[in-house]
């Protein structure tokens, strides 16, 4: 049941979200990227709220159930927001009230982010609660399968959701089916939730015991406040600033907080890795829209290229654990966890270098579109003789007559414009209203890579035209009204995408290798270095680094003024290399801890600490209290104190 709940939520909106923003809502690349990463950041901020609710109020089971309902409602609202017919009153295929669709989608995304906050931190912990202390092997097996199910959900979402989006649906006009792409995951989430609730009688459900995260935050806050109140020189310094919390909190908790803060300090540079990693769903997907996805036997959608990541994870994790790491160990190389994480960050930077090199090649094949301060005009001379044209600020030129192309005298010409594009909303269909113009828009369906159309004149004569189309290309076809003069004339306005999508596999491979040695190692390191009762605190800190990383992306996307996309890739790669160097220096001076050993040292002190606090003694009284007890009782325990 838990595995179902971990798998189906992964069938989320993220796989097609950036294309929904760009093609349905109509935002540009930068705004689409900004909103996408804002949503991802919220998804990694809300788990802190979910953990507090579960530990302090509802418990893990009820938190999962209630916030899963919120999650499902958000998915349903997203599906409704993508139905263009709701506001398409004139039935031209374009929503007439885009404000409604935008507001609905933002509401849906906020509910999804809130819902995932209840699922993400609770499902794994709730699964671990089902095992007894002596079932360590079974618990380890569960977490391995749990991690595999998460990647299986990611793989399914990346594979299936774009296929659902590529379908055409609608009441009055057929459009790319974003409602289906958002609605099916909502239905699957309902199924998973029902199955999860059905097994409640078999679960071990622990009551809320108070949130350790809140205790840690209160302890840190009291230490800071107390230190500020005793900032004068007359108060003696203490070994660590957290020691200023001793007046209110026991030494065991303070020692645990010190261990947590030591690890959290290492987290400071980590958001930069996630800033690059999560662009697989935004910038890299937008990059794929300018590439050729025809693999011969099948067609890859731009948002389906993300499937490379979960596939490589499933392959790379066992390879690294069973082959690469043991080989490094045999070579007597001390490949510590922090060194692995540094290598992972450098691999991610290298992936963005590969993306930049690929983007340079793509830019060379792209047409020279006018800037925001320019316009582009195309002249078609349908007369039999050339016509001189003068444009203000430009050199005069002559437009050749149509008979210079192909046509005979006296023919009547109709203009048909045929375009194959990735504009799922296809707002250009408004140009289809004139009878003399025909616009084809396709979503890269294999059968539409060739345009077949028949022209019938008044006498009933027909002519069948076949035009081979390429991804991203645009053509203008001039056809005479009578068909006795010869073939039609085709003008290629925009060449097809010349760079194949398979080239993105290189950057995905490098990024996945970086993820395996960074993320998996980082989670293991955090767990090993965390005190026994503060694993969730460090988990919340780890998720927070993901949120901050996405905030970095949206800041760069909004504030950045780089003219070329490849330059932005290089900027991110350079920043990560610089951060990797800083992290390597921090790791060099880090001393690995044994939390259980440190906690054991303070366990003996805990009874006396409680007694001292019950007596209401302050820190100033502590020394006198210890001396008095030692003089009256010379046993080993008191002497140790």
C-alpha cells in the first residue's frame, strides 16, 4: 500500500508543466521556467509543515490521508484549468478568458504543493514504523524497494504523461489534451489513497509525540536570545554558543543540536547542485523542443526525454555500489562521502557544459527571428513581372514575378501556409480564418510528418499534393487554381530542426552520474551523522536545500539578462564549479562524528541534569551543586560528574 502511495504521486504535473505554461497559458520561456521552479521550491518547502503536523497533531497516517485528498483536489483543478472549451465562447480553439485558466492553475499548483508536503516526509517514516527493532534486514529491504518505487513512478510519469498530452481532445475544437495529462494522475492518486486507507487495520500507528524540529528551533532561539542578553564582557565566554541554552535545556539535547548544526553548515553550498539538477524539467525540456525527436520507429516528445534520468538511475545505482566503489576501495583511494558529493557536483557542472555545447550547435540551425524591437515582413509577388519595393531605412530591391517561379499566364493563385510546430495551443490558428490560407499544426504525431491534401477546382478536377515536413519547419505553398500548368511551388520559410534529440543523452548521463554520487551519498551521510532522534530534522534540512536551489533558478531566469541560452548554461556550470571548490574546502576540515558515542557520554549526565533543573538551579549554581554532591558522595558516578 505504501509503495502505491509513493509511486502514483510521482505521476504528477511536473513532466508537462513547463510546456503547459508555454503553449496553453502563453508565457515565454523565462516566465515558464520561473513559475515551474517556484512550484518545485514550494513542493520542497511544505514537507517541513507536513512533518510538524504529523509529529505534533495528526500523526503520520492521518496526515498522509488528509493531505493526499488536498493533493488530489489540486490535480483535479489543474485538469479543469486546462479545458480550453470552458471559456472558448467563439469556438475558435483559443480560450477567451485566460485569466480564469491562469488563476485555476495557480490554485491547483498551490494545493498540489501543500499536499505533497504531507506525503513526502511521512510515507517513508510511516513505512519504517511498521518494523520492530529486530527487523533491521526487512526494514532495509523495504527502503530499497521504496526508493525503487519512487524511480518507477518518475519513469512512468515521464513516459505516460507526455503521451496523454499528445492526444487531441475538446468539445468544439481539438487541442493537445492537457486535461487528460493532469486528470489521469488524479484518478490514480484516488486509487492509491483508497488502497492505502483499506489497509489501516494492519498498520502500526504511533501517536504524535511532539515535534523534535520545533524543540530544536526553540533551543536554538533560546541560545541566541540568551547569548544576546549576556553579551557584556562581565559574563564569561562558553565553549560553544549553543551552551547558552543550558539554563533551559538539558545537555543531551544541546549536544544533539550541535551535531545537527555541524551537518547543516555543510548544507550551505548544496542548493547550487539542485539549481542545475532540476532544470531537466524546464530548460532542458525547452531545449528539446528545438530538436528532432524522430527516432525512426518511434517519436520522442520533448518532455519525454526526462525519462533518461530514472532509467539511468536504476542502472547506475547498482553499478556504483557493486563495481565502482569497491574498485576505488581496492585502489586504496579514500573516497569519503563528502569527496563523493564533491565529484557529483563537478559532474553536474560538466553536464551543463555539455548542454551549452549542444545549445551552440542548435543555435546555428535556428532561424534569425526578429527581436522585440523588430518586425519581419515577407513579400510575395503574385504578378507576372517583378515589382520594385522600397522600405524606409533599407536598400531598394525587386521582388521577382510569380511566372519566374513556375506559373503560366492567366492562372489564379491561392496561398496555403503549412506549418509543423510544437505550439500545442496553436494560437496561430486565428490566421486560418481567410479562405485563401490553410494552417496545419501538429504535435509531432508520426502520421503528420507528411502533409497530404487535395485541391478541387470548380470543374471537379483534383490534384493530390504530398509534402514532407520536418520538426520545427515552416513552408509556404503556392498552388494555381487550375492544375494543367504543372506542380505546385513550395517555399521553405524555416528549415526543420537539424540536431537530433539523442544528443541530449550525454548531458543526462553526466547529470545522472552526478545525482547518484551526490544525492544518494548525501542522504546516507546525513543519516549516519544525525543524532538518533533528529533524523527528520536533517531530512527537512536536505529538502530545504532543494527548495533553495529552485529559488536560485527562478532568480536567474527573471533577473538574468544573458542574450543566449548557452551562456546561461555556462554561468550555472561556472557557479557550481566555484561552489564545489568551497564545499571541498569545508569537507577537508570536517571531522566525522559517531552520534551514538557522543549521545552515550551525555546519557549518564541526564538524571543529574533533570535533578538540577527540578531544584531550579541556574548555571551559576551548577558548580557549587556539583562540588557539594561530590563531597557528600564519592562514588564513581558522582566523581565522574
